[in-house]
């Protein structure tokens, strides 16, 4: 955005959990284009196209009756559009489906001196339903957000965005914003340029170039389409449309994509690599002189950890060995099985620590006594590992096993037809 124009760049992909189609929607809509009021406002979206159509319809209906369309008017209209959608969902899912009434009838019920138990029941259910609907709209697979821009009655440019609940965020400063699944990558690219004058004090071609780069970076997501649609919105309600296809052939603006591909495919700078290598060498020299002291400190920490593991293992053995079978109860039986499982889990950890010490060649004097403790604990562990803990008169009791790891995620619920 600068004071002569607003530039928007978007893909044309529609995607959900089942698939994606590129070149499916231009994703831009006029909200108002009024010669009499001297204003022009437009909207882009990310998310569900059906929700988007309903939101823009509510906004257009609201501002169509406004004597002026200021920035404040647009923000209020956007917020009210989301509220209208929430209310419509509640009306369908709670009032109409469960009670066979609409909001008008519900309002009449509430206007009575004694609304009655039915009104009170519905009135308690509405906030619960609203919270659930808001959660679905905000965390759903196609949470719908808007990017609204335009020129007010003073021809001043503005842009602001909404999240999936209709909360508005102004972006006149820094003068750019992005929405959708690739938004974080796009904004990071524009921020990384470090151009404090971008975009307010740059030419339209400069802005288009860098916004296109940000969009190309966002294409790393499979849910961002490769086709690029560019609009230059002017304060006199003119729009200049530009198009960059997914390939490098047959289009006048394909040089922009070619330049980007050359930029990201460029070889690493050899001088920079050499400087990194030189710095590493200087640090390696310091590392070699300080490593013996560091190794001793590491060994001390490892030894303390070893002693803690052995102590925990021995505690497990004490509980198991000190409980005669004729004293088993359900609680003790469950606790014994738990302790045996914990003891079994200690063996790999102990073996791993011993292996690391041996491979590193670090053998402080304390390890001599530690090795003896290890052998004692390991023998006790192995003896117990093959000892079957059974509940009295229960030949079918099985050793405690950990829950199997979850290797797959549950499939998402499919929408009802």
C-alpha cells in the first residue's frame, strides 16, 4: 500500500482436507464502488468460499445504506457480518432444529413478564452453542479470514484484516499484511528485506515485485496455488489486473518468477563459506584447550545421574522382594506390577550410559565403585525380570505392559452429505 495505490497479490487455489484445485477462484470482491460518495472498498479472503460469500453479502448490505463509508464504517460492517453468521447458525442449530422457533419468536418469549422455563432453558443453551460454533469457525480446517482494503471519502488508503471470529486488526502501518496458510512465510520475507520505506515510499512496480516474491515463498506450502493474481487498486476506483502463471513460459510478467527462481537457486557465496570456516577453526583451538575440564564436569554430572538411576532401581527391588505373595491385595498387586515395569525400563538406560562412558574414554576414579554398583543392580534386575509376579490363585495374570505408542493419527471426520 502507498498513497497512490493499493497492491494485492493472491493465489487462486481452493483446498480442503480432501484435495486442492488451482485456478479455482480469483478471491477478490468489490464491497463498494461509489462515485457519489467518492469511496471504494474491496475484499480478499482465505478459507471457505461459502462463508466468504455470506460475509461479503452482509457487509455489502450494511454499507449500502450508509451515508458515508469511512474506515470505521467498514470495520463495524465486517464485525457485524461475522456476528450475523454466528446468530444464523444458532438460529438453525438451536432455535429452529430443536425448538421449532426463530429469533423473532424467541424475542417475544423473552419480552413477557414471566418468560417461563422453556425460555430459560433456551437462554442457557445459546451461549454454549455460540462457544462451540466459534470454536469450529476458528479452529476448523477452513477458518475464514478477510483482508479488506480501500480508499475512504478523503481518498486515504487503508487495509485491515479479520480473523475467523471477525476481530479486526489495522495494518495501515507497516502498510502490508497477509492472510491464509502461507501468511507467516510471506510476512517473514517482507520483514526480512529490512526496507523501512516499504511499501509506502516505493513505486508500484517495486511493491509488486517484492509482494510477488513473498507469495512465491509461500508456495512452499502445498495449499498455496502457483498461479498468481495481482491487482493494483487506484483511488479513482480503477483496477489494473496482472497475472503470473505457474510456469515461466508465455506470459509478459514471467520474468518476475524467473528472477525469483534464479534468486533462490543461486549458489552459496564462497567468501561467506570461507569466513565461516575460518571462524570455526579459531573456536576449535579454544575447544581443544578447554575440553579436559569440560569432560570432567560432564563426567561428574553423568555419575550423579547414574547413582540416581541405581538408587531408584534398588528401591523397586526392595518393594518387590519384601512383599510375600500371601499378603497380596489388589492395590499391592497393581503396585508390584508397576514397580517391575519401572525396573525393566532401567536396564537399557544403564547400559546406554556405560556404553557412552566407554566410547568417550572418560574414566574418573569414582567409576570403579560405580561399576560395582552397576553389576549388583543389573543382576538384581535380571533375576527379577524373569520372576513372574502373580496375584494369588490367578494363573492368567500378565505382567504390566506400557500402552502401545500411537503411530497413526485418527482420520478427520467427514462432512455429512
